[in-house]
């Protein structure tokens, strides 16, 4: 039976379940960023996961939660790239069949990695709803189990383990910045944080080119937005998810948006000060600090979750060279 909620207990159980299969990423303190960004900066570098993204946590928790009968059917997912890689590797680890539907314009590194991890890849439109039609057709044909990137509570619970690690490494953390795409990551993190210490602020960050959660909060209801191409392709989402939306409205203190130039500058800052290659979607938290969209004290302890580093290296190189 599909579970219809997310609790701190779910996240605690997910941490125990995925521990042998995922990396406990460090909490970094590159002090030279403080003066630039106006607070005490901490970084949670999830690009250090084997697949190069936080998605390994949620996909692994979901797949390990499946019954033997469900595993025998194989799984399918739609992804912009990172979730697909995570499903492919987690599926290979426990020897089940994995099919991933990717956008045909996804960065080649993401497509190649999904294939390298052993998944069957189908290419479809960038439009998420159109790709989900392909998922439904494949499920009807083959009986696959769906591992949704952000609607699934087991996936959210896996992502929430990031929060438990942050709190252990820095109990005095005051604000956590989380990129928002479909909303599964921030749902998991905010649930863990607010059920442990409601005083800690959780702030979501979207690209201003595609900001359904920010617009929905303004409207007081779920709204669909026009999609404009953004370098933060991993955050591209037209409307809030059914399951993440109420969690985000309950637990997330604020949602801010950032522009393309601040995202690029944030990528360069992360590379310069922390020696990390962060893809654009990963860098929006630092972009929010850079653009002064969030009110902070100079001594405030702020953690930005760096979600991933899976972007074509030549494209990242061009962005880095723009700053020279």
C-alpha cells in the first residue's frame, strides 16, 4: 500500500537503510566566502555522491523498500538526469531492471552516465508531462514499478537524511538553503529540520525562469507557470508536486528566486573558494546569498545544499571563463 505521509521516523529509518550504499558527505566551511556573502557559510557537497548528486539517497531508499515481488517487475522513472542515474545505480546494486525516460536535450554527461550504470534509456520531450505519458505507456506494457523523482514519500525520506547529517555536523546551524525543482528534496529536509528544531529557517531557492513554488505561494494555491529555458535545468518544473506542495507550505519559511547571471557567478565562487564543481541547479543557494535576497546577520550560520555536479564539463568551462 502506498504510504500517504512523511515523518521524522521515516527519515531516521531511511538513514539506516541507505547507509551502506550512499556517501555521508562532509559539511565544509570555506571561510573565505563569509566576507563575500555576508554570513558564516557552510556547504553540503552532495556532488560527492557516487552518481554526483543527492538523488542517490532517495532512489536507494525507495528501491530498497520494494518487496521481492515488486523488484521482479523492474522499475521505471522519468528524470532530467540525476534521478535517473541514481535509479540506474541503485537498481544495478540489487540486480533489478531499470528504465529511465530522459529529455532528449539533457546534458550528454547525464545520458551517458545513466546508460553506463546499466539502465535502459528512452528519450522524450523536455516537457515533463509528455515524458510521463511515455512512462505510463511503458508501465502498461511491462508492469514496471514507478519510482517518482519527487512525489514518492520514500524518495523524500531518503533526501531528508541530508538534514540529519547537517545537524550532527553543526548543531548550531540557523538557516538552510535548498534548491527547489519538483520539491522532493526540500520536503524531506524541511520535515527533518522542523520536527527536530522548528527555530532553524529552511529557505527554498528557484530559478526566476521557472518558479512554480514561489508563484504558488504568492497566489495562495498551486499554479502552473510558463517554462522559460534556464541553465538550472535540473530545477525545471512547471507546477508544484501534489505531495511536496503541502509539506513545503507547512515547513518552508521562505522561497526566493535568482537570475541566470547570479547562478553563473555562484558557480565560479564555489569553484574558487571551495574547489568544487557545482552544476547550475546546485548553485542557486549561493546565488541567493550573493543577490542579497535573504536577510542575514554577519554571524549567522548558513548552510547551502550543493545538490549535484553533473553538467557537461565544456559548458561549465565556458561559464568559468566568462568570469576571467
